[in-house]
C-alpha cells in the first residue's frame, strides 16, 4: 500500500444532468484509478490517487461540465470557464492535514461527506441542486403545466403551458362526447398528466408527449 492515498466516491444525485470530464490533474502522486469521462444522472463514480515517491503525498482535482442528459450534441465551450464546472479537489500530504474543496455552478450544489482523514483516506462528494434532484440543467426550467410538474423544458415551452392554462375555459366546448372537458373543434387534451384536460393544439400535445419520454 502507498504511503498516502485518497479514494474519491462521487454521486450525481440529479435526474436531468449528465457530467462530462473536461479537466483533471495531479500535482503529486499517480492515479490509482482514473475518473470516468461521463457520469450520467443518478450514477455513482469512483476514482483515486496515491503517492509515488519517497516521503510524498498525493494531490489532485477534477472538473466536470454539466449538460442536459437528453442532449448528446451539447456544445462545450473551449476553453471551459472554471466557474461553469463542478470542481472537486483533494490533498493528502506526507506531512500535515488532509484538505478538500468543492464547488458547482448555479443552480447546482455539491456537498462533501466524511472527514477524509488518515494516510489512506476516503472522501465522498455528491451533486444536487437548489431544487433537489429535480433541478433542471442550465437553460431549462420546470414546465409547471400543473402543480408539481417538474418536467424540464425550454423557457418558451413553459410560457406556452402558462398561456394554454389561461385559455383553458375558452377552448372548452361546454359539453360533448367527453363531458364538460370536451374541447372545441381544432383542440385536443394536452395530457401532461393522466388528468390534464387543458385544451391545446395537436402540435402542443405532440410536444408534450415527447417531453414525457
């Protein structure tokens, strides 16, 4: 066993965000296991580093860029600004106390668990958000077609949902084959949930169906 080592455990506690490794490095030591290139939503990851010389410790960091998990073609800026990344740092020196640091861009939050003390240390980080696991990836917002609707969509889609809600009464026929919720000709139920009978255009219902997948 190396004189000094640090084992890192990481949990991506989001439901909508994937993470891509954009930078990593060791100031001291060598990788015992390297960080993965992609960490999907809800996934765990593990990596570590260890000392590789006489009377030396190990010190390293990783930077992950968050992006919407349903978009493989997301553009990653080059270079990636440090303040746009999830940052994790560890230092296990041969002499002195172990130290750690972490940060994440809004609306995310990263927390650290465990003391991470000892010559052969273990530390755990977890990523969440200001709105819990339903926190949307940057550029997306909750649709809020109904109370508790946390499907992540583009801002214009949420604006459309609010507009449709405001017109719900005017688009009902007042009676028909589907009772009082029957839509006027040219409109259909949105069906953002099994009980969502807001009347919208067929195009909006098709868009809503895609968001449920």
